[in-house]
C-alpha cells in the first residue's frame, strides 16, 4: 500500500458545497470521486476481497463474523487457516466445539466461534445449504445483527444495502459533519443511502472502509470520537476477557481442575477464576465432570 500522505484530502471543498447547497448531484459526484480515487490508488488487498472468495457466500459469512470487533489485518491470516480446516458449512456442523475453538484461537470474542456452529446447522437444515440474501432472514442467525446481515448480503450478492461500521462512520463524519459532536448513526445513514454507488456496492463499501482507515491514521482517530456510537475499547490486559482466553487455551490442551487453572493464571484470585468458569459453563464453552473442566462437547 502506498503512503497515505500522498493522497490529498478534498473534504473541505465538498463540505463547503454541501453546507451551502445540500446533498446535490454535484456533491455526490465529488464525494464518490474522492472515495474511488483513493481506493484505486491506495485500496487494501485481502483474501476475502478476491472474487474466488466473495463468490462463495459461505466464505463471506466466515469473514464477516471474524471481522466483527477485529481488525482486517489480524483476520486475514486466520481466515485462510480456518478455511483449510473448515471449507464449508458441513465441516463446521460435524466439528466439535473444541475443534472450532482451536481453529479460532487468536481472534478473541470466542462466542462468535460457537455461533458459527449454530449458523451452519440452521443453513444446512432450514435453508437447504444456501446462504440467504435477504437481510431479515440473515438476522435470524445468532451473532448476526442488522449491520452484519447487510454486509453479508452486500459482499456475497453485491446488493445495494445500507449499513454502517466504524470506518464508514468516520468517512461520513469527516465529509458531512465537520466539527459536530455526538452525531447519531440515524443522522448518517440517510447520507450513506443517498451516496451509495449502486453500480458496484460491494467494492464501494470496500472503498469507504479503506478511506476510513486512512482518516483514522491521518487524524489519529479524532474523527471517530465525534460519533455518538463511538466506544473506546476497554483495556485487554488484566481484563476478564484476557482471563477467559487463558482458561480456554488451558482447557483446550486437556481437562483441568480449578486449582490447576488458578495456578496457571497466577495473578487471578481463586474466587474470580471460579466465577469466570461458571460463566463459561453457562455460555456453553465448558463442562464439568467431577473436579475437572473441559470444553463442552457439541
């Protein structure tokens, strides 16, 4: 990828026209040109953006679930590894939770991995093995909300859906909400709809996301903070998420007792470890047999 500093930022010109005349055809044209020009010069390449991947809806489902709350650069390697182990929904349905979690290791937010098992079962048994293209049907699957449903529909079927995520939000805040704070997504979405390039929505959203990444780097994430939906990520070190990840890795190796798990965690209090383990049992990650804890068999 080329140096982002070589790309001029024409947002002030577009903003001036927008603030005086509204969202005219001229403004929309200038905005689209700005986004497309950047993408054609600086667009990122990922395996899940190649035709051999987005033409297979299964692969789009996997990549979009992985990309929830996880950076694309971190996902790309795990994505290809995961596909080698699980090339289709049937292989996921046949797999145990332990096998799926082992392949998912390193991505975090492990509930997504367990959700894939349920999604595979629903698609195979309720949808004839075909990923639906309709957003309302996609939202029926676990761990797939409105934005993920719309992104799957768009990237798998190139349909002109309207959705928003952090990088897209940053782009519209930058171009159309100069210096405004606490901007709601409900204010942004009409602009996303009106400026959507319906001739190639799949690639248009790739372009928007890449421009958003460019803006975050150039302005050190200051733009994103002006959105009402912006949430600062909680520190990972010392968090229960970190402890849960360690517990999962330990139990994936072999069944462990509470004392063994607590000893390996070191700086965690026994009561806290026990509480986390109980939560993981309720969530379907772990099971208990006597004093030993193991990955719950699917």
